C-alpha cells in the first residue's frame, strides 16, 4: 500500500519567533523567497520516496512512479528493465525542458512577424483581436504537442519491455488530481498491473501523507533557510525521518475499517 500526494514549499522573507518554555525568544530570519514543487510517496511496508520536479504533470508523474516501483522491488531483472526505460532520452526531464525551449524558440522566429502582419492589415479591430488570440493559442499549444509525442515514446518503451503485470501486489492510494487521472498515467499503471484506489473528492484527511507534509513543513518553517538546495535537502531529510516512523499510516488502516465497503470494492478484496 503506497500513499502519494504533491505539495508546494514556500519560504518567504520574514522573521520567525519561537518561545521554548523556560528559554529566551529565538529569532530566525529567511532572506529570500523560495518555492519548490514536491511529490511524495509514503510506503508503510516498503520504501518511501520524495522527488522535486520543476512541475507536476502526467509526464513527471510517470517518471516518479517508475522510480518508486524500482525502489520497492528486489528482482534484478525488473530493476534492470526499469533502469533501461528511465535512461531513455524521453524520460530525462532536462532533455524534455531543452526540447520545449527549442520548439518555442523555433516558433518565436516567425511569431513577431505574424503579429506585425496582422496589425498592418486593414480589417476591423474585432477580426484583428480574434486572429491574434488564435495565433497566441497556437503558440502556447506547441509545448503540449511536444509532451504528447514524448509520452507516446515513453509508452512505447514500457510496452516493449517485460514489465507487464509485474506489480500486482502494489496498491496506490491518491486523490483525483489531474496528473493522477490523466489517461497516460492510468494506462501505464494498468499495463504494469498496479491497483489504484482514488480517495473521495475533497477528503485530504483520508491520505496519511498529508499529515507527513504538515509535520515536515512545521519543522522546515523553524529553519532559517536561504537557499533552494538547502530547503530541498532539509525537507527531504525530514520526510524520510517521518516516513520511517510510519506514524500516520496506522491511522489510515484504522479508518479503512470504517470505510470497508468503499475500499474493499475498489481494491477488490474483502479484508485488510
């Protein structure tokens, strides 16, 4: 059973005051505004994992899931198979970022010329506005087209591997965030044989990793962090310390008895 969720870390410039009992006030200052995106997986009976992608979408979610599966298996053949897929160019986030920049740069060459051409035309203002809006939509959509091509290659790599239904004993519990319900993500997990349990809508308290985030952010807020790497390292260290205790997973297993009918139907089992 693995619980997955995303969170956003924000450290803004301010003064934090703490009042430990019997001691003088402690003042800690952060001098910068820092923001990080994070995906975490709490595995009470396996290996938890945290990642810091630049953004969370279906593409980065698949990479996160493949690394998570790799950490929770022992079969050397499967590990080698996953390594091969993860080392492909289209699975490399830096490669994706560079491809996106190149594609946007190519479109930028003609973008300004097209805007000038539309503005010089002797047509009603409303028609100019519609054409400019259409041009802008076509300009921004290019990144999505690139991601779809890369995802298609990603899916091709996985389908050509020997991973089919190798993870039948893994159940992932998460909410209905767009990267979770994306067709691409659902298709790959179904192909791998991973079972999915969607949480009820607007019920974050049903996911124990939410309490891990809460405690982790509380400890992080006490630190005078001024650097993105420092924030990442401290938050990651606290995350693994909290998940090793499994201090919130028991809460979910107690809760599941109250929701037995709902979850038993989703996971296709009768007892937990």
